[in-house]
């Protein structure tokens, strides 16, 4: 097999690992009701089944990047794949909430290793001439998991024992292990990075507290004291981490040279802005499909396919556009396409058909795919193989923070707009008081009272709040376009990372 073909087969193994991590994050959306009965789980337990997984990944991304640079990125990837399979088996055979949560913790730790080392592998495997194309394939694999999780999970729950929702990860992991062992080259930093225990604890604690606060704010609103306390504590811990890295650490967790790479930092930040702009729509659309349009979980997953198709298309053409017009023009265009999709989404109404919603979500996806692929490629252009592990971890830290932050912001906007419209609706005060708690409560009280007017008012209020949240997301996308036009390099300008070695030497010895 030629070296070039081997690289792409190795990327396939990497993407299989990324796919199982993504699947496990989305499959719970359909499995939670079943788990509640099987494990006698409370509503709080169900929240932790999902958010605990995300928090562990966030806590582990920076330390695992250092471990890859220090001990070998291939080793960390393969060990993480094995760990994910073990965590999946624990979840599948869990007989209590505690055992299931332990399995999710193992999956989260392993998932951090897989996602960070997958991104690092792109730097090690591909020269800059092919890296943008590889990033597009990588981003497409990330997004395929979004509809596949609910679709596959819903089908399996309807036909098999619920544990198979987790056991299905095992054969995928085995294939990724086999191909990865044979084709992914081992690499590590020439100068072994220090483990920096103080920086490791401070960064992990800061990310966990900050993301935990954002998750809580998305559930309870920005006025919630617990959310503000968690978020504030996380910010303090992260500021302490930055101060320690700059002035206290003998061997910092994040090398100072990495933070002096403008393209790396700007590309990483724009990845986060893209996530911030689109994440609210992504997590609100299933509620629109199921509660407003009245489809089941399977139908909801199918209606996400235009968004995924658009994302795959955008990520696929990003490499061509970057080579022809440069990163600045490509990312700026992607943000404008993303904003256009969101603004078209503002025309959505209770009676909007699948064609209308499919059109604007496809446009939203295309812009997202363009931005994520081109911004990630720009960030990676500021890395060499020497720093690919911790550099990829920093990109993932930006990415993992943007999701909860975007969900908390757009969720709060939607709730506030929804409640304002419910209060202004011509419905009895007792119905309005119940409906203010949320769409599900509003539909329930309308059904109990037999009031079609109340039901129509609740649906209109939710769709109005949905449109308002899309406007906020569109404003974020426009801000991203302006930022990309200002801060990204032009067509032929890139960073030249210090101590960049010849690509062939890095991969093959």
C-alpha cells in the first residue's frame, strides 16, 4: 500500500473513533426514558448521564494532550479506544445508577483521548498540502454522528435490549483498533513535556466548573445562584491557570511558543465562535420537530439529515476554497452562509413544512461545515508535530466550551421570549402560569383543559422564542464573519512554527 493511501486508511480509523464518541453523546437523547425505568433513575440522574460525560471530556482534554506528546500519541489513541469499549460494556450491563455513571466517566476519559489524538493525528499524518482536505473529512465524521445516534438508538431500542445501544460501540472500536494499530504511525515530542500537576489540576477544575455552570444556566437561567457560582469559580480557576502558566510553572502545560502563534489562536477561537452560533439551533430543532410538528424521535432524526448533508458538503469543499481564495475569505464566507441560514430560519412558523425547514437547515449546515473545516485547518497550520498533542487539546478545549456556552445563551433567550409571549397571550391566568414552565407543560395543560386556543398560543410562543434565538445566533455568526475578515491571514500568509521538522521524518522515524 502506498504511503498516501495508508494515510487515508489511517484517517478512516481515526474517524471511526471520533464517530463512536459522537454517537455516545447523541444516542442518550432517545435512550434516557428507557434508562430511567431500567435503572430507577431520577430526573437529576438523567441530567448527569449526559452532562457528566461532557464534563469529564472537558476536564481531560489538556492533560491527555500532554500525555500524547510525552508518551506517544498512537499509544494514547489505542489505549483510549480500549477504554471506551470497556466503558461501553460497563454502561450496557450496569444494574444501578452508580455503576452506569462510573461507565460514563470511563467513556468520558477515553473520549477525551480519542478526540484530542484524532486531531493530533491530522498534523502527524498529513502534510500541509493535504491537511485541509483531511480536516474536512474529519469534521464530516463528527457531524454524521448527530442524526445517526438518535436514528440508530431509536431503532435498536425498538427491537433489542437497551444495552445494545452501548455495546454497538465495541465492534466499531475493534475495527478502529486494528486499522489504527497497523497504519497510524507512532509519534511523540522530541523534548518530553512536563506534566505540570498544578497546571493540570487548575485547567481541569476551571473547565469543569465553567462548563458545569453553563450547563446549569441553560437549565435554570442566568439568574440561578448555583450557575453563577460555578461559572465564577471556573473563571477564577482558569485565570489562575493562565497566571501559573505565565509566571509560576517551570515547564508549562501549554508551551509559550504555541500561544505566540497568531494563526493557531485565531483559528481555535473561530472554531468556538462557529459552535456558539449554530449549537442553539442544533439542540432546539429536535424539540421543534417533536413537540411542534408532532413527529417521533426517528422522524426528528431524519429531519436533521439536510443539516448534516449541508455540513458534510461545506466541510468537503472547504479545502478547495482555501486553496483558491485563502483561509480568510473561506471562513468569512462560511460565517455569512451560516448567518443567512439562521436568518432564513427566522421565517419558520408553526405550519412550516419540511421543505422550508430543510432548506434553511441545509444552508446552516453548509456554512458551519465551511467555517469549522477551514478554521480548524488554519489552527493546525500553526502547529508542527512537536506540539500537535497539546495544541489539538487547546483546540478541543475551545470547542468543548463553546457548546454549553451557546446552548446556555440561546436557551435563555428562547425561554425569556417564550415566557413573554405566553404572558401576552389571551389564555386564562392559571393556564399561563403552568405554560410558563416550558413547552411540554404548556401542551400538557392545554390538553387537560381541552383548549385549542391555549395549545395554539403555547406553540406560537415557542416558535416565536425559537425565532428570537435564531436572530441572536445570526448576530454571533455575523460577528464571526467580521472577526475572520480582520484577524485571519490572507491567501499566502501563514505562521511558520518554530522547529518545524520535515513531515516525512516526523511520520516515519
